[in-house]
């Protein structure tokens, strides 16, 4: 009897130890935005959580509708992933929130941003984003057209494990503002946008002479990148994610899941994160966007 109790106690202790060692991923989903099937931040984060929860050694939590009210929301986090509206409505741009994330980044916590969340105002927020992720959408420099990005080749990197070349339509932002000399930044998804992406007039999100010249030269544009910070922190930016349906694409989903593990300093599986999302699971949790 005593031996059986001892074995049970040791088993429980080992289980608790493994749980305590789990990497904690905090997914921050923005407030309701856009039309049905677009900017489904909550449903997208919950879909990613469903996939992450199948990975051994991962604990994930979703905070919906913008910046969490719980001051302990980021306690113990190994990575923070933000999928939300950006610009002046970005949930992280208030000075006290920038400080919280700067402190987390300074302690080595990974930070990833998807779609509109890669855009912040130029200045303090822009400099913070350069530090966290290595790049960001800068108005009057970057653009946000819808186009079919054809990722013909992929670099060798843990984030691309198991990801095959793919082509998909999204609002792929490009011509990002990166760190000077791409210091510590590695492009992950790059494609050459068609000339029609420059059909709009110049504006804060639509075009400018620099990006027009770049598209005319057929420069590859980086729409996902990863970065490393001094002190060992990691980050990434992913400009896709406008259409919720795209999370159903295995390669689209896997490269982001891999990125989240990588910024949390987890070993990415040799074939990448394996996950399945049924149409029913993908459709679950979408926001009620009645007119």
C-alpha cells in the first residue's frame, strides 16, 4: 500500500513538473472589426489555440476584445501573439501598454503580430515594434492591396518546417519598414506582387513613389519575417489573415503556428506543427456582425 501511494505521488509530481514547464502562449484577439469572414480575430485566435493545444508542452490562453483587463494576463508568458486592428486603434500603443510589452520583450518573451496588428503609428510605437518583431507597416511607406501571393520558394528555417510552397489570396501588406540593414531579420514568406497592386492612388495605405518603383523592379516583397533581439528574444510579423477562411489552408496555418512556437523558444517539429481544422471548427466562434 505504501509503495502504491509513493508511486502515485511520484507520478503526480512528475505531471505537475511537466505542466509547470509548459510554454505559455498568450493570444490577444482584437475587438469586432470589418464584415463577416474578415478580421475574425477572436475566431482566428481560438482556431490557433485549438491547434496549439495539441502540441505537447504548450499551454495557450486567448484574451478577446482587445487589451486584457486582467493585469496578470501576461504572467508567465513565453510568447504573446497579437491579432487585432492596428494603426491608431492598435490595442498596444498606449504608453503604459508599450511599457508592459517592452518589459516582457526585455525578459526574452517572444512577440508576434498578424495582419493589421503589424501596423502601428510611426514614432514610439513604431520603434517598439521594430524592437519586438523587426518590422512593421508604416503609413505612406507600406501598402495593403489584395492579391494572390505565390510563395514559390521558402528559406531553410525552423519556422518553414513542413511548409510547402503555396499560393493564396489575402490582403497581403508589403513594403514593410524593417530594421536598418535588416539587422537580425530573416524573411520567411516572400513573393513578387503584380503591377495591379499599384492601381490605387497614392495614400497612407495605397501607394507612394518608393513602393511603386519597387513593384516596377519586381522586387520580392516580404510578407512574413522573423527576428532575433539582443538578449535572445524573438519576434515575427505576418501580414496575412484578412480572410478567416485562409486559416483552413494547411501551409498558411502551419507557418504561423511554427512561428508562435519559435518565438516561445520551443523546438519546432521536423515536419512543423501538425493540425487539422474542420470546416465546422473554422466556422465556430465567428463574431456576430449583423448590420
